């Protein structure tokens, strides 16, 4: 099953497998229920005519938060160590029982497929971070996933790890889409993740990894997110990046970022 959210003349509206769901359908209500109930209710929902050319919106509502995981791939740990003046911080968190989790965006701040992302004007080194993003019920159960782009300032984070919120959270720094693929956790264990950055119509960077390279189980990341932190309308959790451009590369205005996770493609221009 595949959920998408669209712009309509009246209000944002959800679709299932390319056909409209009832106007009253709410992702928040769906994610507020236990996983088995949520899956059952989705399979029983009545759909109507196809969506046609209705523009896509980010597959998230204003009531959900987006959180992110750091240093979950070895390549990410090595890149953070290379950029940072406090290298041991990243080695310690990579090896620790407790993962690094940080707030990324509220639902209304998220950009969708083909909507522009940004780099900070006060940053000299910026990169996209392609990440499988879990869609979680309020109990931290995995309903499915979408494609996420955790746009980041490596220069600001590298200067001081305490600057992480400024490196990660700003206008245009979070994109999700194009929709939500409903999937069991077992289906997420070895998905390909591909990143391509286009500049003036040519490939400026290309890289790939697989979710099997992540150090931590997705369920562990989800469990830590809802530990002592209620998510009454569900949540989105980026699971970290295993594709890191070299120190010689930085995003520029006019680039296009294309992330492909097992055929689910999120593409954004860079303002």
C-alpha cells in the first residue's frame, strides 16, 4: 500500500494507491492507533476516483514531528570525525548503547517532492543526507517509510557539535516524499539508497549504500525516540545517512538532489 498527500482546491487530501481516500482521512488519527489496527483500517478504507494530476504535498501533517538519527553508518562516523574539531564525540556515540537522536522539523516546515530545499547563507559547506525515514505510530511501531533528505551544514557542525541544531534545523533543511510506502520492518533490512546531485544538467556527485550497512536496528532507534517522549500523532524518524560527499563538495543554489530508495524517488531543487 502507498499513501500520498495532495493539494486540492478545498484542502490537502490523502490518496491510497493513486485513488482518493475520504476527505476526512487523517494520518494523525491513523498513527494514533496500534500498528495492527492501523494496517487493518488502511486495508478496509474505501477509495474513489484516481487523483489524476493533483500536485503532491509532503506526506506529513502539521501535527507530526520529524526527528533524525546521527552517526548510524560507519561512513557517517568517519565523515563527522574528519570535519570536526571534537572527533571523539562521534566515535563514542557510534559505539554507545544510546543513539544520537535530534529534532529536525515540524510537519508544516517540511518540503515535499519537487519543492525547493536550501543551504544556509552563513555556511560554507553544505550537503544533502539521503535517509530512509520511518513512519511511526504513537507507540513507536513502524508502519512504513518514506524518503528523507536531512540537509546539513557540515561547516557549522564541524566547528562545534553544540551547533548541531543550527546545522540541521533551518528553513528548507528537511524534505520528505514523495509518499509513504506501507511496509513491515523485515522489508527494510537491505534496501538500496542512491543519491545523485545534478549541476547544470550534469552529475556532480553520485553515491549509494544499503540499509543493511546501518549499525543499529530500526526498532531500537524508534524505541529510543518514544522513550520518555510522547508522540500522540505519530512521528517520522530519519535513520541516518551512509552516503557522504567528499570534503571538496558543497551544495550550490541551482543544484538538483535526487534520492532513490528502492524505486521511491524524492527530488528537490536547491534554492
